[in-house]
């Protein structure tokens, strides 16, 4: 009879041992999760410093052609604007209304193979685009989407940004239509 009970007792001991190991592991996991949560809660979130528009000395633009309907043809572009101070650092600002005027030109190639401004294709000045923060036009958070039909392979973008009480900034970029 003792030999018949031995497998039964061994089974129950193994089962109790497995349950004890699982319970200990669960407590360790819960403790580790609490420690990580406490560490995350104690980390101060880093806030982006908001600059003053009076620090802006220049802008740079970047125009990216887009094919929103995936038909292989260009449907327009997204225009990004970055504001810089005199140290070359970006300036972010909010609660300041500014105006963006955009002109798109065809591009020609001169006798020295330089891209030169051609005819005016589009002029977005009346009414101009109005924005209130730098994030509305930057690469990470915004951009100005423009749905356009381009009749040329190469084109250029010219932008003026007027910040009332500061000044008018301008920048331009030549952009090939083909990749």
C-alpha cells in the first residue's frame, strides 16, 4: 500500500511546490513593476522651451512633394518652415499670429546648368496663410499642405513669413518634381 501512495504524494508535493514558485515569482514581478512605475512617476518631464519671436533672425523652408492618392503622380507638396535665432538654434513660439505668403515658380536651367527661377505658377498671397505657433509649420508637428498640379518637372518655392512687430523673413528652395 505504501508503494501505491508514493506516486500520489509525490504528485501533490510537486503541485504544491509549483504553486509556491509561481506565487513567489508573481510577488517579485509585481514588486519590479511597482519600482518601474515609481521611477517613471518620479522622472520630471522635459518641456520644450518656448522662445520669443524677437529672437528670430532667419527661417529655412523645406518643401516635400506628395502623392496622396498613390497614383504615381504628384498631387502637391507639404511646406515646412523652421525659425532660427542668431546662434543657429531653432526658436519655438506660441500665441503669436503670423502670416505666410507662398509663391511657386517653374524652374529653368541656365547655360551653366544652374537652376534659375522661371515663370510664376502659383501665388498664395491673397488671403495669406495665417498661423499662431511655430509647431503648426514645423517638420515634427505640422506643415502646410498644398494640393497643386505641377506643369513642370522642376519648381521652386519662395516663402515670406511676416511676424507683426518683428519683421518679414524670406527663404526659397528649388525642388525637383521627380524623386
